[in-house]
C-alpha cells in the first residue's frame, strides 16, 4: 500500500497549551505513527509549540522558553508561527487536515484535498454566550471548502446540518473522541482531606455551573460535608463568589487547577462527577470520569446520551431541583453508585483513539484514491 502524505496543519498547536481539540489532533498523530500499515504519513511543521499534547506525541517539538501566559511566552507563541509557515509552504501533501479555522489558511494548497473537523456548533447556536466574539473565525468557509468533513458526534453533525443545511455532495463522517491511557479505574484517588463532588472544565455561560451551585446548596451532599470541587476553568469569578455567599456554600465550594497527570486521581476520588452543561460537541470529561470509575450525573441533552448511553444518570437540564434530587438519591445509594461506576468503565471502552484514527485514515485514502 502506497503511503499518503497528510499535513496536519499548525493552527491549533500554535494557539493552545492544552485542550480537547489539540489533544484530538495529537492523538491522531500518535496513532498514525503507531500504525504504519494504514499507509498514512502524517506531517506537522511545528518545531516550537506551547502545546503539551503535541510535545508528548512528538518529543522533537520544543516547548516555548518562557513561563506560560507571561508576556514573553505570548510573544514567543506568535513568533513560532513564522518558521512553521515557512516549512508548511515547502511540503507537498496528498491531503491537508485543517486543525482550526483561521481564514489566512483558506487559500493554502490549491488543488489538494482538504479535510476539516467540526467539534461543535456553539458559536452558531449560542452566539449570546460568546462575550469575546466569534472564536471559530472562518469555520463556515472551511466547511464549504472542505472535500470531506468529520464531526466528533452525531449530535454535532445534526447541529451542523440544522444550521447550514444537509451536506450530501461530500463525505461527512462521525468519529468520536476517546481518553488517554492515564484514565483508568485503578488510578490512585486524590487525597484532598475531604469528600467531594467534581466538575471539570470551563464554567462559562452554557456550561451552566450556577445551576450546579444552586442544586448543591441545601443538598444531602452539603449536609454531609461533601464539598463541590471545580477543577480547571480559572479562579472563581466575582459572580460565582457572590452567588456562593447568597446560597450559603462559600466554605463548601473549592476551585483548583490540575495538571494532566493529576486529573485522573481527582476524578477517581470524587463521590460523583457532575456535568450540567446545556450544550457540548462531545463532552470529553464525561468519558474521562467514566474511565476512572466515577459515577456520572449529566444534563439530559442528546450528546451526553450518545456518549454515556445507559451508564449515567440524567436530569432535566434547566431544573436545579431535579439535579438536587439525583444527588441526594445517589449519595444515599452506594449500590447504585457502584453499578454506575462499573457501567461507565465498560461504556468508555467503546471509544478509542485507534478506531477514530483508522476511520480518519480511511477517509484520507478515499479522497486520494477516489478523487476524479
């Protein structure tokens, strides 16, 4: 089988230090390298990057020489674009897989088949939540220009079609996310000195964290001294601090930042993982929690059913009292928590980066072999 040269472009690896999208592309690179029999020679032109996922996969990529988020670090991150762009212009790939939606990349590689991945349709469906403006830049133009489109869930494909109409003239496939090997039920639980419920990730707007705070206040969890732990998402905002005081949960609400290595133990040590988000493209924290054997309580939205199946508990997403009822019920029922933990571990095993990468490799080959 002749090998296909695929350029995984540099956009996301020069933007983010970590995150679900860059992890997705880093894992594709890892799997293509691990499976040469698939016939995909995946290329990236990044030589210096703030992205820890890429550096884990490709040790030849160097970290930026400054502490993260300092002014010097931000300048170095911008400057890293230039040598990568020079190298990118010198390669002659058979396929280009765009990692983000910067309009300056649209004209690159004329005549070469293009693939774009749609991770969610949040900006298009919830524009009022984006106080800092449109983060996805020229996504519509990339979708229109692509020879094939990957959606990370059926829910995302449905949203894409609902917003911009069905796409029938090009391949549109669904390949889910997965977890890394560090997430497993034998991981040592974090020892924080207290019991806790855990929420992971951003808490902005559609993430619906105030509803979780409201549900927690006055719950059996709070009464039993089980704290509410928010991992990641930045320090508590003034609005969150004010709401916590109003609800009487100031001493029970904890926020901390965790490394990738610390995160599995924080899931594993929790009584429950709670994810109240009103909208997601996939919801990787759901898989991570299930992989570590932590029972999941999720908002009743389509994508969470797609990811968790019957291995989680769902509640009406706008109803804090429904969530409180589920928290109370589960904390009083260790047998049900154990059942959910076991079911979650089994469910997570249905997702793998290898399957995602193989389906992607087959799509690349379809574009090259079947191209007129």
